[in-house]
C-alpha cells in the first residue's frame, strides 16, 4: 500500500482552507481495486458539528464521530445524520459547510480512470411567502493527480481537475413554487474523467466542498438536508482500469501461450 509522504501532507495542509473546527480523521479504508487514505472531514461553519459527513458522538470535546465511512467495492459510502441547514421566521438564515478530503491509491496493475460522486437529500419549505424563503445545495471541488505509472505528476495546472456537481432538480428551491409538505427529494452527482486529462493516474487527492443554505421570512421555514431513508446519502466511487503495463503483459502472455507446442 502506498503511504502518504511529507510532501503530500504539505500539499493537503496548504490547499485546505482555514476552518472553524479541527479536522476529523476517519482513517484508511480498503476498496477492491483502490485504497482510500487519510479520509478527513472539516466543518467550515461555526456552530455546526464536526461530524457532518458521518454521525456525531454527542460530545463536541472529543473531536470524534459515532459513525464511520464504509468501503464497498471501489466506493466509499457516507451516512450523515446532522448535515442540514434550517431557517425559521423573519430574517432566518443558516449555512452548513464541510470539506471532505482524501487520497486514493490504485492497487498494483490498476490505474484510476474516473471518480464519481453521488449524493441525496430532501428540502422542505413551509408557510406562505415569496422567494426570500429558499434553500440550496452546492457540490464542487478538485481532484489532484499526484502520481502516474510513469512517475510524479508535476504540480502544474494540468494535474488539478476542478469540478462542479449537477443537481436534480436544480439546486435552488424557493416559495411559492417549491412549498410543501411533502418534502422535495433531490440528488446531485459529478463524474470526473481523470484519464482524459492525466492518463494512467495511480494516486490522486480529492477535495470536496459541500454547502447547504436556508433562508426564511415571517411565517415561513426552510430545511434542507443530506439523507436517505435507508442506505448511504453520499458515495465516492472510483472507476479503475487495468494499467497499460499490465494489459501489455497479458498480451505478451497470450502470444507465448499461442506459441506453446500442442496449442492451437
């Protein structure tokens, strides 16, 4: 397994924005073809729990979470319970913002082709009001390629790929058109095609920003959250492919087998 170097850790610390809470390090998780390393979440908004991507332990002094991510295949699954923003009454406003960071290392004879993020939640706007009563969700971030099969990816513009997620329905909801109950279910997703920009990546870093906003006026309320009734609300999936070298090796092996005496 590839280990984090001092240089990589320095990149991580310099790239992360100043936070209002200490980072929570969930640790390392083994997928089928990749390793998720140094999975960390950092709350960026005052008053919010430090465990937004998972579940809080009820004691903010611990800087620890009751829940942890789950590796399944080549996906890392998150089950948030308090990742929400709520506003009630005149002048109500709430923002909840957290940064998820991790390194992903491909297992031997494998490269990282694409990175996919999916997330789910709901939004509930109540009362009689106008578009001042609203809620929104945004997802954006960067994938930085650190290593390829041919060596380090020099830390230039070509090694960093920015992304913005697509929300369905659109990521902003407001009265009167989106009023409830019932709540509106939403989903978001992004597919980062790493191989098209940096072929044969074997080690990458993901920095993923999640922001929820809610605003209200007199006689109204707005709540937006990341959740599903059952299953994960956020999934980070790596789409691997056999390394070019391993494909060449398999081809040569096939030629050798064809040349063996007695084979047809």
